[in-house]
């Protein structure tokens, strides 16, 4: 955390200018902006589980499409089971 104390006979403007300069030099804002929208990547295990889930659902959907029984309700049923 950056702290700047007012010196004797220092104006408010110069205090703010000095604070701004210290913040820029420390790189706090640069780091904050860099990580603002960063999302952590899911772990390898989680990515694998998601991929396997998608494969299973795709397999069931394709089977139902071939039988002509696929619709929105069937999709909800599939997702409930898995």
C-alpha cells in the first residue's frame, strides 16, 4: 500500500501530484488493469470432465436424431440424467 504524507507548507495539488507519481512508479495500477478481466483457466481434470460430458451428450443426441425423437424436451431429459 502506498502512503504519502503531507509535508510542511505543501499544497494539496502537489501532494496529489506526488501521490500519483508514486502510484505510477510502483506499478500497482498496471497490475490491477492487467488482471481486471483475467479468469483463471480451469484445471486439467475439470477440462477433461467437461469434454467427456460433451462427448456423452453428443452421442445421445445423435442417436435420438437418427431415431427422429430429438426435441427440446428430450434435450432437457438428457441433461437431467447426466
